[in-house]
């Protein structure tokens, strides 16, 4: 009886605190009533069903005000030659809102490729993308939603004790072991990747992620042998094939920074033939490995100039295999916004150097899409203006 009275007093005290302070922060804007006082209540968000489809993306392309060649066939759907990325920025609400607005504006202006990663801004970038998708500017089936996993992400902000966070979030639940973590930040454990896919789906608010990349897998080669790396890659791909079977993702690939751009004798070099062989070993001839991502711009042009793929360039090897190539850093985080007079002459017909740098990338044979990271609506509009000029111009 005494215990029951204590519980009732604690419950009463809790309810009084809720009434006094207006309740917990709203998660979606729904309100409820406790003892006659209106309080914020969490709202569960149902994932958007479906995925990018051939018919819906083709309809999006037909309705867009874009020049011929802006849209391409890739990954079984129609995608824009420009995409929006979500990498940089502070871990704060203002940046979240800016990214959500930028993605919404991009979707309005003929850009239907959205790229993120679970570790970008400690999961906040994915959540901002999810907010934009739920806005309803464009139906879910018209958008190619892409994200990445492999780096250990924090949640919302960097914790005071990162190791303890990883221990509590990933190690103790059995999602990874410390001996599977490279450089303290990177893991390809199948259990970890499965967890990351589901976290990303929740962040993005989608039932199916259209394209899921292993994020900078070459990071592993800094600590493990190539044989061990390929074993880990096969195990990771097997998990991604299972995720495709479960319709949690539709396709997968590798997003890299150095791997595909390095000479073939470099310890961190990636061979697309070896990567595809791993996919075939676990997924058979009908594996779902469909895309690679790497930096490509006026300064970092190795994908088109360096024959590091058994005598071919990366773009040549990818084209032979039917693999889409999405280019990151097309304006090199703004550093290519100031071109030389010769480069301006070569890329005439556009108003700004950033537009000229984008035109160079999207007009390069073999490049499927140029991914431009921005949280500025004005920059989205500047970038989208390139779509009104044919890539070959």
C-alpha cells in the first residue's frame, strides 16, 4: 500500500512538471491535453512507401523545364544530370532548415537526385532530407534517394566521450566488435551495416532507399590486408543483397574519395573489376551493385584521365560494366568558383564560374550526375540554371 501511494505521488509530481513546463519538445507538431492543459506530444512518422520508379521519374523529366540531355537513364530510372548533396554545415536547427529548404527547391527545379550519408552532420543531414521529402513537393516515386554507411555516426552532435557512445550504441548490442573497427571510425560488419540501413531509413522517412553506398571502403586498406579487405567487402555486399531482397534498399554501390583515383600500385587503390567480382560472388549475375561515386572536377579529373583500371580509366571501365558514375565535389567545395580566362572561354554560355565547372562535369562522357553540396536556395537556383543548357554545349 505504501509503495502504491509513493508511485501515485511520483506520477502526480511528474504530471505537474509537465503542466508547468508545457511538456516535452514537439516531435512533429501534434498536441494533446493533460488535465485540461494543452501540451506537446510526439508524433510517430510513417515511412514514405515506394521507391523511385521508371514511370514516375520519366514523368518528372517530361514536366521539367530542362534542355535535352539533362536527364539520363541510370539505375533503371530517369535521373537528372545534377544532384544535391548535404555534407557540410553546423549541427544545428538553422542548418537543418536550410538543407530542407534547399532540397525542396532543387526538387522543384528539375533536380531529382538527393545524396546524403548517415554520418553527415551526425545524422542531421539525413533527417533534413527526410523533412524535405515529407514536404510533398514531389512524389516519393520521382526522387532517387541516396545515402551511405560505413563510418560510425554520432546522434545529433558529437558526444563528450565518443568511445563510450560507440560502446553503448554499437558494441554492447552486438552490432560490431572493436576489432572490426578501422582507425576508430570505420566498420563494414554486416550486423553494423544492417543497423545503419534501418537508421537511415528512419532518418530519411522512407521504406526503401534507392541507392545505398559503402562509404569510403578504401579506409579499411589502411589497416588490413587486401585479402582481408576483399573478404570484408564480400560479407558487406552479401548483407546489402539481403537488404535488396527485403526491399530496404533498391541498389548499392561504393562511394569513395581516393580509391578509384589512385595509381594501381597504391595501397589504397580500388579496382572496379575486383569490386564487381565480389558482388558477383555473393549476388550472382543479377547482383544489385549499380553505381560508384568519386570526386571529379576540373582539377581532380583522374576518372577520365588515369588508366588505373587494368589499362582503362574508371569511366571507361564503369561504362563497360554498365555502372553509373556519380561525381562528388564538382566545384570542389566552392574552390572552382573562380576559373582562369582560358577555362571560361572553353566553357562559355554560362553566367558564373560555378556553373561552368558544373557544365564541365555533367558534359564529360560517362558521368551520370554531378552532385553539388549546398544548403543555400540561391545556390540551388544558380546550379539548376545549368539544366537549361544542353550538356554538350
